[in-house]
C-alpha cells in the first residue's frame, strides 16, 4: 500500500512572509488552522513540519494568503505612447556602382566538442551525514561556546544535536538549511535550564588566557539567554533579522528589541565594541582562539544509534512492567464488595470478666436480680369484648 503524496508547502521563510504580509499574528493564524501558537512558530522556523489534516489546512491557508497577495500587487502602468513615425524622404538618384567581386571565404575551423560534465555521485545517508558533520560541526562548537562559556558542554550540545539529526535524517536531509536545523537544536540543548542540575556545572572551567577575551566572555554570560542567543546569531553568525527571529521563535520587533538591549549591555561594559563590525570581529576572534575539538562523524552516529536503542529498550521494559502490574492488580483485586466492619462500642453495666473463683457481693446481687425479674417482658394483652 503506497502513501499519497504530501501537500507541498512553501519554505519556512516564505510562510512567515505570507503571514506578516497579510497582517496576521501567530495566534490568529494558529486559531484558523486549529493549532497552538508554539506550533506555528515551529513551522515557520523549520524545526517541525505539519502532517496529515493540519498540513492540508495550513497549505490551503497559505495558498489563500498568496492569492490575496497577488491580488493586492500593483497593476502595471499604461504602456508608453509611441511617437508617430516620420515619413520616409525620397532618396536622391545615384549612379549604379559596379558589383563587388566575391572574396574567398576562409574555411571554418573545426570546433572542439564540449566535454560532458561528470554525473553527480549519489551519496549514502551515512556519507551525507558525515559530510554535513565535517562541514558544520567545528563552527557550531565555537558558536555554542559563546553561549555557554564551557568547552565540554558546547561539544556535547553539538554532538546531541547531530545525533537528533541522524535520527530524523530524511527530514533534515530535505531541509533547505540543514546546518540551521542542527544549530537550533544545539542552542536549545546548551541553554536548557536542566544543565544547572548537572554535577559538571558546579565546577567552573578555566577562563580564556587573554584578558580581553575573558572580559568579553563574562559580558556575554551576564546577558539573559534570549538576548545572548540573539546577539550571537545576528552579530556572530551573520543571520539577518527575520532569520534570527524565526530561529529564536520570536517576532521580528521582539528580536530587534533584544538585539538592541544586548548591544547596549555589551557597549556599556566595553565601549570599544559599540560598532557592530568591531563586535562581529571580536566574537569571531574569541571563538577562534579557543581550542575546541569535535568527535569524528562515525563516533557521533554510533552514539546516536546506541542511545536510540537504549531508549527503545527502556520503553519496552516500562511497557512490560506496566502490563505485569496491571495483570497482577486484576488478579488480586476483590470480585465483590465487602462492607467495612463498624467500630466497636463500649457496653455499660456489664462487669468485667475475671478469673474463675468465688463471686463478689456485687456479682451475687446482680445474679439474684436477673433471676428474680422477668426477662421476657410483660405478657401480651389480648383484647376482650365488653
């Protein structure tokens, strides 16, 4: 059984542009599609791709926005008027000239035949992943170091991001910006608040040797994570403002505000970096001065596959344990309702039980009283006719 082809969608940047051109917020578009605003941000950043009915509804809405944009486009202006052609003037009579004798034409030289370009060699998924890792891993490790200030954490974040890319390789391979997909995942893992709970976070790493690099790194680490990430993407990596907004899952005005505040904070402590060009150069120098290493691509792939196997086995073990617990509960559960035993009440007037022996005076008196009195109550009265 073959699957029907998925509905085509425009690139993530085009989706965001169509929404902003139609003056729609992410919340309004999410209400029209039937999803949450966070899902729309993920679609526009390219981190996730809609599927099923949501994909069809999203594609239909984008097609409608594109048609409305085409209708709103200005119509071409009127064609320029052509000036009237001048009337041809009669040419003066000339004497007939003798016809020129034909000159011998040179024989055309044989042109070289074009050499056919070699056909591209198809790469296996592992080879394509290794090529992507070799191309983007070193730069991503240096960029992540600017976010965290920790060398091992930066290396681990990039490796985890590439392992996630290997798990979703068909989707990442078809993405228009695979490095951006990995970069967003690495930044999310590096800036996760759960990193503070790790024992390694309690032991600081040695700072950079250069005092200027040390001051710049401390200034970056004092920024809020969102401002720091925006500054690194715009002034460090070199993305434009819409791309930075899409990757940080924020609106363009909010991203611009974060960038301005981050630049003000850096310039307040380091006035020499007030110029964006100088700041870009210093960020590149700070990332390049550190000796940051990255693992080999086969090691990363094998680590991701091993982690996936462990997660699969853990899920299977948890499912088996859940099934066993459910079966044991069904087996040992009562099949009928047993009312609880009511609590006991104290009975007054009855003497406590004692060891066998002679009765006391009170016990003798009580026994005699019980014998003398009628225990069955008064006799029944029968009605009589008068």
